[in-house]
C-alpha cells in the first residue's frame, strides 16, 4: 500500500511518512505494522472527539440509511443540516444567527470574503502577516506568508497586511476597507495568542470605519481552547465567523456564520452569490451535529484548562525554549526546524504522533483530541522528554 500511495496519490511534500493506517479509535491510531500510536495531533485539530467516536459513527450510519445527497445547497430542507445550523445559532452570541455550510475551512474563508465585499460594497481587504487561512486562491491571497504563495501569483488584488498584536497598524484600516480577517489564534505562525485587549481595540477600529471583522476559528473552534470558539475569551463577537476542521469530528466540512442582515445579501443582486453542490451534505451535517452536541453537553470544555496546565507542567526541559498557545493547541519551541523534525520522527518511532507548525518548523505541534485523558497526556509527554534527553 505504501508503494501505491507514493505512486498514485499526489504528494504535498517530498518527505511524507507514508504511515500505513489500519484503524483508529479514541486517542490512538493503529498501524498495519501491528503497533498503536498515541495521537497528539488529532488530524491537525480535526478529530475533536478522538477517532471513531461512537456518537459520530452512529450519526453517520443512521443518516446513511435514510439518504445521502439529494439536492444542491440551499434548495431543500433536510433534518440534520437544519438541526446543525439551529444548534450553532443557539450556542453562539448575537448577532451570529445564520450559517452557510460548505465543504472546507478554505471554502468558508472564500465565502466570507465574498460576503464582506457584497455587504459593504468595498473592495479592499486587510489581513495579517504570518497568517494562514487555507490554500484555495482566495484563502491563499489573504494568507500572510509570501514563501507559500509566491509561485501562485497573481492572487486577489487590493489586500494589505498588518502585524498581529500591533495597534500602530490600525490606521491601515480605513473607510475603503471591506473587512479585516484574522485568526483569533495564529496557527501556522506558532499558535500566537492576541494580547488581552487587542481584539477589543481592533473591533472598535472596524466599527469606526464601517469594516466587517472576520474571525477565522478553523483551528481553535469547537472547544479546543475551553470555549466553543476562542473569541469568547477576548470580549468581542465577530461580524463573520469562519469554522471548519474540528467542526465535523473527522469529516470534511466548513461554514461561515453571520447575522441575517449580512448573510441575506448573498441571495440577491446577484442571486446565488455563493454556490456549493455538496455544502450542507446530510451525512456530513449528521456528523457535525453529533460533534457539536457532544462538545456542548459532555463537559469536555471544562477539562481543557487542567489538561493545558498538565502539558505545561510536564514539558519542562532545557531544550524547550517556550510553549505558545492556549488550551489544547500548544506549540513547543525546540529551537531549530531540523531538531524539531528529528524529535517528531523519533517520537513516532516510540509510538507518539506529533507534528510541526507550517511556517515555524521549530515549533512542535500539540493538538490532541479533547477526549484525551490525563494518563495519556502523561504517557506522551514522557516520550517527548525521553527523546529530548537522547538528542
């Protein structure tokens, strides 16, 4: 299978592991080599409730017995998509009330940019240096790392980039700005958290000039920081909220959410302002609804702070420079990319899956399922420390 993987499936790097997966359950992935591997990555923040959570699997099976795709998005009323959107509205603060379901976080970013332009009638967009929003042309255009997009230009025009946590850049947000888009917690840059009142001041500036604030919660959303969405820690509500990854608990999904007043502008002048065939797919919506319901009702979010503290207490070592992040999205600085990649490889050999940050390879990614136990955290951290001692 590994040979066919490299022969027939397009690769994203020249050093893919090609790890052969047999099955996955809870906090573990089981390989065809007969070993089990403790997962500290959760499919890059996607498996919110771990692998093959029974409530998600049952929701998928029940929906599969009824019907799969029946019509393009927005035409028919289907039980699970409607229930998902209603539960999202109930779980988020005003004025967030209407959800547009799509296929991925990147598509949700593109849709949110279109929505902001359509609503404001403006063309300029302000994004952030070192941001990452996805790899479609629109999402790549507002991502802030030139090395990852130079070869794909020309991209969207009229986009400027400001520095995260730098209030002196606010004067670049003007009456010509349609929207400001940022990750509530910068992911690829090493899980950078906003200063205490930074988002409050940023939202105020947007309101002063009539620009919409789009928050990308594709990674921190769905309980990963101890709140359903991480903006709830910082005293603001975005005009447009973007979500994905952990929303589906292991299935491909994305969404953008706003007020009815803003969202309805996609339905006219022109009609079909955003179109997606498989957005709101009932099978995916069933999995996403089961994930959201469990996150809200299980008490898992109440455990996040203690689990973060345990990681920080255990991961103390002379070779660890610092740990960024919040909740169960932590970036461990090991100094250099080569060293971090070596540590990740040796952890895998010992049965622990860790990864690295897209832009800042010197940071080791830790983003386990919310369901991970304290015993499993202790077990995994022990492996990391053993590898560090030997390097």
